C-alpha cells in the first residue's frame, strides 16, 4: 500500500514537471511584408514597419518587459501609426498586430502567426519562414511568399489551438 502511494506520488510529480517544460524555441522571420500579420507568442520580437500601424500588447503583466516603439518604452498596450517605425518586445507573452507595408519581423520563442498578404502593383506580398535557421533578410531563398489568403503558422512547438483573425483596412 505504501509502495503504491509512493509510485502514484512519483507519477504526479513527473507529470507536473513535464507540464512546466517550455516548448522548444523556434523562430519567425518576415521580410518586405505587405498586408496584415498578427503574432501571438512567448519570447521576444523585433520589428520594422515602413508605413502603417502596429499594436503591441504585453500579455505578461507581472514581468519587467514592456513594448518599445522607436526607442521609447511604452505602456503594456500600445498602438502606433506612422512611417519608419521600429518596435520590440523582449520577453514574456505578447500579441503584435502589424498592418501596412515594409513589414520586417524577427520573433524567437514559441507561438503563432496569422498572415494575410496584400499584393502590391508587382504582386509581391513579402516573404516569411518559420525555420529556426531561416533569415529572410540575408537568405530569401529559404523563405516563401506571404499568402494572400488568411493563413496561420506555428513556430517553436506551439500547441495552442485558439484562433487569431486579421482583416486588412
């Protein structure tokens, strides 16, 4: 009886430890994007926007990381519209929505991206990759075009099944 109780306790502890193991780190790379990109992830993200809008939402309220736009630390929920916008969120859980053109993103961690390319005059929507070793800026041959139909991709072993939607304006 005592042995069975000890075994059951060991299984419970092992299950709890396995549940707390974070998913493996992954990556999302976007270069020259045109359209709407929503990233919901845990980790860090650096981005640039040629022209359009960006909303950064820090979902980890208790941590030290806050969104930064053009070098200025912002509130936990920030909306910015303009040209030549640089932004980042360096840790924790976040959601970033980028609408416009000239979108470049580099995310590390685990999460999802919803992509909706809007073709310009040349038909170009930009490129993306979810391979940890891909860099769309320096190696565009490793990347694929951003789709013109709403597409959800995962990176870093994310397993959540909630949906994200985006619509261009």
